C-alpha cells in the first residue's frame, strides 16, 4: 500500500517525464536565454568582404573578432600585453559575435544542426604555448549553446599579428537545416 505522498511524487515524476521526453534538450535559442547571454549587434565588415556565406547546408563565417560597437574591445598579444584570462575573455566575445552573425544570417540559431569546424588564431609572442586554453573559451561557449554532441573539429594557431591588433580571431563553419 502506498501513501498519498508517494502517489503524488510518482504522479509528478510521470508528468515531468511526459513534459520533457527522454534525451530532449533545449534548443540553441532556449540555451542562449537560459545562459542569459546577450548577443552583440553584428558589426559591418572591416574591409571588402562579407561576414557570412551560406552555400547548400553550410554556413561559413569569416574571421570573427572580439569587437563591441564596431571597435576592438581587446588588443595586444598573449605573452606581451595580454594575459591568459584576458585572451580567454576575448575568445568568448568573438564567439558571441559568431552567434550574433549566425543568428542575423539565418534568422534563428535553431537552424544550426552542427558546429562543423572552429579555427582559432591567437596573437602571441615568443614561446607561448597556451593557445589551446584560449581556444577552449570559444569552444566552451559553443558547447554550452549547441551541446557537447555537436562539438566541432578544431585548429588552433599562434600567429604574430591579427587584424585591428586583436588577440583572437575565430573562423567557423556551421551545418544548417534548409
């Protein structure tokens, strides 16, 4: 014989399971809201190019920079005038700009079915070897929004200089639904 409390708890559990089917996860747009992310307004390109091109079911994003309101928020090179925490913050902001441009291009992040590739360039000096730690900041944000099962392949480069003197630049390829 079960108590009324046990019966109520079981009924609540059954209703919860019915409301959220097994394996269901929040959509990317829902995750952006849940994470309380504020996506910046996409900036105009800094040269003669476009920020995004869709061909077939792939969306290519050009070098995304850590900018706000059309200007670099971070400048410098890792190992000289930028520390690890600042470079990670720059990578996160560049990833927010990735999301903003993708949303602008597609109308919704929910149209993204996979993060295919992430290329991270980090401006460094000398014998700096922490580029993967900086890239992880961008990877972690994308994983938070799209889920671990949609993690991309990734390349990370240490370079001498990047546009506008920023410490990080991202290039991303998304797979999108029609």
